[in-house]
C-alpha cells in the first residue's frame, strides 16, 4: 500500500474539532480562527496541521481556506436517535482507508498481541517501522471510541457496533422505498457494505453542495481503491 496516511489524533479528538466549529465558530471558520478556537499558536503549528488533517481523514470537516463540519459530523454532534450517532462514529472510523483495511483484516477474530499486531501493520499494510507503535496505539484508541470493542466487552476482538433496529449503517432518515431499492434491487450485492453504508448516509432529500459532494466522493474513492487492491491480491473483501 503506497503513501500510507493515518490520523495523528484519535477519533474523539477529531470529533472535537468539528464540535468547536459547529458550536463555537458558528458553523464555518477560517483556518486562523480554528487554530485560535483550539488554542494553538497559529496555523503554522505542526500539531494544528495534524489535528485538522486527522479530522479531515475521519470525514468530519470539509473546506480548505475555511472549514465546516460535514453531514457525517452533524450526525455525531446532533443525532436524531442514539443509534444514529453510533453508526456515524463507525462510518467515521471506516473513512480512514488504513483503519478500514485493518478492520476488514481482523474483524470477528481474536486480535494478536501488540507485537503481532505491529508485525501485521508492517508486513500487510506497509506501515514504516518507526510508526508502528503510534499507528497501533491510535488505531486501538479510535476503535474503542467508535464502539468496536463494545460487543466483545474487552479488547480481544474487533466487532461492528450494534446500531439498533433502525435501517442503515448511520441511521440517516431517508425514504423507505429508496432505501429498499438501493439495498435490495438496484445495486449489485457485490458492492462492499461500507460503500453501501456511505451511499445510504448521503442526505438525498436535502442535497449537498459541490464541496460536500467532492468530500464524499474522495472518501468513497479511497475505499474503492482499497477494495480493488485487496481484490487483486486475492484477499477477502466485503
């Protein structure tokens, strides 16, 4: 896997970026305003740059010169139902291609030891040696925050969180007929579930602007690349 990218901050820290923009910044702020709201000296701070990058990788903020929360972030910050927040956190976690690949590799299986996990990161996911411990630590913390250990009750296995009886991974209210057409008839069953979940999470009724469409397209494109890379290597994909 070329050009490994991974969030230098965990999921909760990234949600906090979106929350600050939404609640303290009126919904849209400049980079300079965001740095001040997060108590950084300025936009040139490497820590600030990594913090913003992490929130972007989790699919929680959009924009460049000015930034705003994504629809996915609003599902976490202002859910209609508790299950909606659970599903949105799971989708945010899966928005990071590396995290999604690791989840696909180990879900429903007993996790290896810390050393074994790092060996897998290096051998299977091309994570450089100097980043192994930090990638493992950030992954495990974000997985816990996304609810991936809730079902097992400990850190022994990665399992998708239980999201209640309402339809859709992120529980976004959309027309029932459209949901049925998307999941049962009009879409081939070979499409990975995570991509179907992203499609279902799009607010088709209210619409997206061009910037939001680009953001969603980038996340789906990253997951498609990962899917076809695994397929070409003969690995199991979902």
